[in-house]
């Protein structure tokens, strides 16, 4: 029964699970305080004395048991509000007790409520020689008597059953020596039952390093194996298409960061190994032009390229932009989405298979089985976090020799997150915005400032600018009491009535053709205002739009707010982002809005997002297990992570397959982790 509860409530199935169910804090029961020396600054205290009185006070629900314990220096009061009858039977006046509990003061006198009492029978009653662990438990476990102390007793018994051979060392000896780390056995022993605070801290540090080291090692070995063994198409030349575009058709000079990234991609694609590169850069940093130029290298070498976008709007935008920029080169560019008509679709599929088209742009439609390429050499995934790993894999399985893969994200990823969640990929960063881009002025306004906001918007429209209004929901929700899109649309119309103003609307549930018509009306300046949901978050490019109004901004995450803001500031005019919220804004939301107003730097925003939300909840992180740490935290422990990464890089440089004798323990541990060895099951 207890085993079933542990499995269900805490996912403790094996002795190994119990061993890694770590205490969240420790109480110091290694010393006994003199009652006369107790001060209000103390938290928990342990005293030893004789029970001198015990009386009940109050009636019914207010009934309580009050006792007094005396040592040579003073008296402390002990109080119980529950289990009074049982406590009275268990305690005897005149008996000596060891008492432990949380300290409180009443009318200036020390007291402990619901203390732990241990009768001192003889010299056998000993003060503990280790700090007392407090374990996380659930209410259901407490109700069945499996509280934190019971978990502690189970763990104590486990350490009596196992020895160091069940916890063999897995870190290289030179690292242990250099860093003066505890052994693995000591670390596990002291994280549960440390003799001192110092030993507990040493144990936690060692185990955090181990977690980071093993995660980096697995990712590093994957990356190393791919570099050494994964075959890829060899792009031997950079020829006419690339050079003509670069020298004659490039719409603007490349930034230093774009040139650096392009060089990294060119080197990758010329090695004969499959490129698997993550390209990250802030909104508007010019990732797409870099991807297009990589595609031209593929075409120069006689191969097809494709780009997969998460929405039809973005795919269509890529198609229009690519077609316009590449028209002088007479290259065939096609668009394939879910709404492509059957006859047109059939024609496009035949062209792709026969190699008549060089660049294929599409949505999820590209991964359908009916889409077959003649010779796919480069696959670009735009906004990679919108696609699952399996979806991406389907795309690069469409060629006998795996195509080179470039995955792009406009959501900047903090370095620590990139190292852990994407450590098996090579990654490039465009950390420079094109010259001339003006920072977007961002302000936070409460709902009662709406009239002034609307006056400002009117003045911008008078100047010929266009405006976005973004709402978080389509339908009213009982749980989220803020304005939905339809209600918001009517409100905007009330402030900006037709025919003086014209408004477009787009949202996710709208038919694709209607969405496209409404979007095109806004792009062609036939409407001055676009009311929408976050469907316009990614990739939509309207240089004339100068104001982004985000309604109920407190409901959005930092990453999404930054993405939405990036829809303006694309032209030469000064642009604005107005974050509208209700008057009651929580502390975390206020922090997010403050960060948005303070900086336009996507990488700083991503770092702050990581601090606020933690690594497990960041949009786009891969569910690879790379972030499932028991102890380590990539925000708080980045120094330990950096150290682990350096050690892993050094190790794999000298022994990429862990074949050397001194790394045998490490290799065995990795096999054990994959389930080839198992702990005995708790039954």
C-alpha cells in the first residue's frame, strides 16, 4: 500500500528514485539549546528538560493543551491544538524529554506549537549527529502517515542496505581532484544526512555539476558523432546564382553578423557532413535573407531547397518576397499550402518531383507523403518552435542523402538554454540589427488612459500610418475575464467609425482565403487598422504600420510581447508599442511589462524571461529531457554549467567515444542511465 502511494504521488518506483527524492531543506538537530539562551532570531529549536505542568484551556474548537518544560536555565511553553487526548496519555509530568519544534513567542515568552517529543529513558537517547532532512510530500501521503519524516526513515534504511559499490564514481578522477569534489557516495549521503551545513552545500554543488556534466556529455557525443559520421550533400562551389544575387540584387548591405553566419553555413555545407544548424536572431535581424542565400548555394550545386513556415500568411509572404527578389535570376519558386487548389497542387507536385522548381515554400503541407523531391539539398525550418521534432524529421527524410538543415527562430535563446536544450546542434547568432532600424518606443498604459491612447492613434493615422490592435482571445472565457476579439473589434469600430476609418480583422479560426484577403487589404493600405489575435505574431511585414496596441498585455508572456512588437518598426518612421492593461496587475506581469518598456534587445528579454518563468516553461524548448534536472538550475547555476561544458569539451576532444581506460566508469554510467542496468524495484 505504501509503495503504491509513493509511486502514484511522488513517482518513486525504485531505490534510485528514493535516493534522488532530495530534501528541500534541513533542520539542525545536532545541538540542544539552553531555554534561557533562546532568542526571537532563532527558527527551530531543540531543548531538553523536565515536563513540570500540563493543563487544558478553552472550550470546543478553542480547546488547547498547554504544558511547561523546564531546564536549568528557564521554562518554555508547549502548546497543542489537535490530538489533545492522545498527547495527554502519552506525556507524563516529571518525565525528561528531548523537544524539537518551530519557535514562537507569546506575550514575550518562548513557546513551541505541536512539538516533537521524545522521552529520555536512558543514556541511549542521543542527539542526532546529522542535520534533519525535510522532504517534499503531498497531502494524500500525509493523510496516510507518510509525512516527510517517514520518507527520511525510509532513506536512512536505504543507506544501511547499500554501499559505495551501488553508487560508483562516474566523474573523471582529474576533475574530482582539481575541483576537490566529494565522491559520489559521499555526495548522496550528505545531501540527505549532512553532518554540517558546509557538507550539505558541497554535496549539492557536486551533484549539480554531475547533472550538467552528464547532460552536456550526451549532447556533446551526439554532436561529435554527427560531425564525424553523418553523411551530407557536398556543396563544392559558390557560383553564378549566389554571386549575381550578392553583387547585383541584394536589397541592402549585409551586417557583419549576417556575413559571419553565412560563412559558418557555407563551411558546414562544404564538409560532406550533414549541417544541422540553429540560426537565432532578434526580430528584424535579417535571418531570412541569410537563409535565401544559403538556398542559392544549394541551387548553384544543382540541388533543390525548401522552406517550411508555420502559417500560410508567413509562407505566402516568403513566396512574394523571394519571387520578387529572385525574378531577374529566372529561378522557379513555388508555394504549397493546405489551401492550394487540387489542380494547381498536382502540377506543383509533378514539378517538384521532376526538378523543374528550385525553391519550394510551404507550410506543414511540405511533409505530406505526396510531396516528393528530385534532389532536396537544403531544408530551412522557419520559427522552429512551432514544429515538433517528428515533423521536422519527416522533411529531411525526403532525400536519400539527408539534406542540410537550417532551423531558424526569431525568439532569441539565452546562451545557457541553448547549451542545454540545443547542445546537440551547432548554432549561429545574428546579434546585430541592420543599420537605420530605429528602436520602438514602448509604453505601458492602464485602461483608464484609453481616450488619450486613441487620440494618439488618430494623429498617427492622420500622418498616413497604420495601426495594429492585438487581442488575446476569440471567445469570452469565464476563466479569463478580459475582452475577446469580437468584442474588441466592436470597441475599436466605436472609436474609429467607418467610413472615416477602415478596419481589417484576422484570427486563427477565419477561413484561409478570407484571412488572406483581409491581410492584403491592410498591406495595400486599403484599411488603416488591423484587429487581430497573435496569428500576426510571426513574420508579417507591413513597413507602414507604426503603432502596435496590445490589449490585456498583462496576459501575454515576454517572448510573445516582443514578437508582437516586432511587427512595427519595419519602415523609416518612428514606431510605438502601447501595452494596455487593467488596473490590477500582478507583480510578475508588472515585471514583464517593465522589461518591455526598458529594452528592445531580444536577448536581454529572453534572459529576463528565463529568470521570471524558469527553463521548463520557455516557449520552444525541446522536450528532450535536457532540462529535467533534479537540482541544477540553468539560471541560478550558470557558472557550474559553464564549467561542466568546458570539461566535457576537453574530454571529448581527447576521447570522443570514451574508449580510454580512465573513462570506462563514465561510459558504464551512460549505459546504466539508458536502462541497461536498473535499481531493484520498491515493492
